[in-house]
């Protein structure tokens, strides 16, 4: 766990990051290229973890997407005196 989020064993790589990459192409080799520190077994473990905890991880993804879609405050949107 890192910041309350499940990570790949022995790393700080969030499980959901690996899942997002895997879902793009459903290809283990694709994920291995993006995360050269991981091996196929660790990715399979992340996929198995996702199968068990799908609801929680999907919720984390939805929250991040929601946060990313919010407008960024700039000085032009703030009323500074």
C-alpha cells in the first residue's frame, strides 16, 4: 500500500496503473514494456488482485477521472485583491 492504494509487491507501482495499461491492449507484453521493473508473475498477481477487488479499484479510477476533469484554478479565475 502506498497512500492507501494497493501497490505491486516490492514496488510503489499502483495496481490500478498496471490494470489500466493491461486493459488498453489485453497484452502482458505491453505492460512489461511499460513497467520493465515488473515481471510476468507480478503482473499476473496484480490482475488476480483486480479480479477480487474490482469494485474498489474501479472506484479509484473513477475518482481520479473525476478529479482530472475538474477545472484547474488559475489566477484569472481567482478573485485576488
